[in-house]
């Protein structure tokens, strides 16, 4: 996989991404950050899906996103930056979040930079919405969506709890089960927002859309149906 091409592919579909990608369960955000207002950086903020939820929960949030087309969708305090170049002062934050983004970060250099902007005891919170592939049709759908399940062996469902050492303590993981309502057309839109689709040529894109429609025709004849998700929420404290 061309990692850089996949990581930088989303800007061309920024409006679609913002409209079709799911939000996060409020229970997951409350578990990770608590109920008191915090100073938060939403790192790799994309189009601000998580950013806006955090603001709605009362947090003071700075969105950090390197792609200008994605960043233009955010609104509020949105800044150019990355996991290795966060445009905020040392020790200025209570938490750093990363929604659907940590797997694009540059490992140890990112951990060092995230630790720099956090106060001692501040939280690093990587979070992912993951389709529940214990359901057979969802597993088949994921094979269509992504072409391959993981990026270079990365699996957000089984992240080692010492992943962020030595600058962070042992992480905690909580899983939150929920579902999103879809139609076949909205599933096709969802696949159009995936990096595997965005870096593919025209015939490959057409084949992906056809496979989604064929799979769902064989799965259900209901006009709407539920896509089951598991939200994997990690929380590690800055030492």
C-alpha cells in the first residue's frame, strides 16, 4: 500500500467525508474525557466530526489538520499542523484526541510531540469507529470497502496497551457498541469516502460500487438497515 497516497487522499472528498462519516458515541467521549470542560486538541481532525462533538460537550477545542480542503470544513479554531508539529504551546492541554487518525501518525515522534503539549496527567485519546465484523455481511462489506483490512499490520482493535510508553502510562480500552442507519445508496457514498476507493482508478471504483450493491441485494431487501459498529476508545495519561 502507498501509505502517503492513502493518507493524503481525503481532501478531494472533504464534503462527502464530512456528510457521510459517522459521529462517535457520546458515552465513549464522556468515558475518555469526563464531564468537566477541558482544553483539548483534536489531532488529525479531518473535517471536524469529532471536533464539533467535543465542542458541543463543553470542551475548548483546537482542531489540528494538515489538509487544507479537510480543514476548511471544520469551522471554529482550526489550525494547520500535524502529529509531529502541533501549533500549541508546551503543557497547554488537558487532552489530545485522534478520531480515525492515529494509524496515520509517525509513531514515536508523534508520541513525543503529543506529550509536549499535554500537562502532566493529561490524556491522549485515540478513538475509532470500527464496523462490527463479527456480523458476516459486515465482514464481507469491509473486504470491499478497504481492499485489505489493516495498514501494515496495524489493528486498532488490538492495540498494545503499552503502545504509548515511555511518555505515557499504560492505556485503558473501552468498547462501545452502537449502530448507524443506512440505505444501499448511503453505503455506496460511504465507500466513496474510503482511501482505498479514492486512490483507485475508474474501473476499480465502479467495481467497488457494484460489489457493495450486489452484497446488499443478497443481504436484505429493506429500504433501511442498521450497520453495527464497535467504537474502540483508548485513554493513556501523560507521565
